[in-house]
C-alpha cells in the first residue's frame, strides 16, 4: 500500500532527520530508553526508530499483549537483534505493578510517553471520559514524577494538533496535559510534539477503510472535513527529533502546506479503492451501501457512503499553534517549534486535580461535571456538543 500517494504527497515530511542522524545515532547508542504505550501505532514507529540505532537499553511498556507480540515479531523480522537490552512488558502505566517495574528495571536516560486515549468518540460517556482524564493527564503526571525521582535525563510526551484551540474533550485533555508538562519543566527537561492524523494508524478511520475492505463491507467517510496526515514512520521521526533535540518546554510540529497537504477522508477512500482495483460507487444512504456490496463487487465497484460531519467534537479545521504562542519556523526546514506555551498557576492546577479527585471519590459524575472542571482551567474551551457521536454512524 502506497500511503504517501493516498494522502496526497510524494515526499517524506521529516527531511530534517537525515541532517542530524549521526548525532541521533551517537546519543541513542549510549543511552537507555523506556517507551510507554510503545505498542500503539505511534509507539511502534518510535520504538523502530530507536531500535535500529542500537540503544544500550530499550524497554517497551503497553497494555496490549497482542500488539506487543506483533511489535517484537516486526522488529525481529525487520532488524534482527542488537547488543543492547530489548524487552517488552504488559503493564498499565497507572498501576502499582508499573511503579514496582520502574524502580527495579531502571535507571533510564529517556522516558517517552506515547500512551493516550486518542479518540473523540471516547468522550461519549462519563466513564470513558474519566478514563481519558486518567490516561492523558493523571498517568502523565505519575510517570513524570517517577522520572524525576529516578534521575531521568529527559521526558517526552506526545500531544496532538487538537490541543490547539480544542473543541473536544480529547484535545482539551491533551492541552491540560501540556500545561502540566510546563509546570514540571522546572524539575526535569520535557519536550513534546503536536502532529496531525497518523495515516492508517490502529483505530483510525483510514484503518477502518482497510478493515471494511477485508471484510467485504461498504466504506463510509465525511466529505466535508479536510485533514493533515503523516505516515507512521514520520510520526516516529518527529517524536524522536523532539525527544533528543527539543529544548525544555518546546513543542515540535510539522510545517505542512494547506494547499498541498490537506485532503478529505472521502478523497482518501476513493484513492484507496482505486489502488486496490475498485471504482468507488456513491450511495445515498448507509442502507443502500450495505445492500449493494456483493452486487457491485463482481463489477469491480465498491459501495461508499460519503456525508457531511454532524457529530460532537469534530473540528472544522486543523492548526498546530495558537496566536499567543511564540513560534520558531526557521530552525528546521520541515518542522516548526512552539517556544513558549501558556502556563497556569500552581493554585489552578492543584484545584483541577482536587476537583477531579473529588468526582472520582463521589462515585458518580456526568460528562458535564468533567467539562465544567476543564473550563475552569481552559476558559476558552469551545466544546461543540451536537447530540450525536461517531458510534451512531457507520
């Protein structure tokens, strides 16, 4: 599958990586790494970038046992073995077992946190939303504090473009995470990265195209939402550069040209089908699309239902930085850097944590309760409630 052509590009985005590769290899070959959430799509890409540069030690932690198994198989099949130590562990970063692991298996020079609840659909109910707060914010704080206590040289945590002027709770949780990163930056060097949708990453809509195709099912996509995309490899390269070259407090992001790089999901769906030998057949409803799959398949056509976006949390456009942020667009050819992002007082941050803890102790909360706590820290949060979620669409 030619991912670059599907997302409307013909060149790799992170061309700056090659300029610094000797420096990166030298640092990695003499360092010990822990990658949390390393079996997800971005995590696997990061692990690959580190592994192929022969680290002294590389540990990978993730909740997904199956994905960890596949990661190890992929590494062995692609690169073989290294002289350094490479191990994987099925652990929850928020658990007591992880704390025990961290204290016994360290020390590490670099800790990279790639774990996240990344789907807007996860804010549809109060239970998943609280889990999002736990993973994206509370577990980040926990792993930073463990890193500080053990003398880690550098901490990296992945963010998202949706943290810039967030309109959904996922983006808002990552924006709040960024604020906490700024707070802890006076105790340990921390950098992060905001980047666009990772094409064909696990659970993404594009990954869904591939799953629907394999299962002889119609493809559905919004035709009015234009997005930036990076490949899995580019996501790993971006995180690696931010980790090893980013200064304390810096947020790396890709410099993308809107005219050249923005593309709709519907356009990618059509390209995907053509690349697989089928012509898209546009249907007027989900029902029509479901009913025509076997009739059309013999004609080398594939039923598609493309419609306008009408669900909660969808942002009409993408951006990587906000007006009040100081941005450097000169240091790299293909990357930009947010140099200083808005901070919050310790009083406000402590109040946020106390409010979330209070909800948890109460044993009962609503989505609105959590939203109101978020708005106390992010008064400009423009949450767009439409009364419909992605799970209610094909």
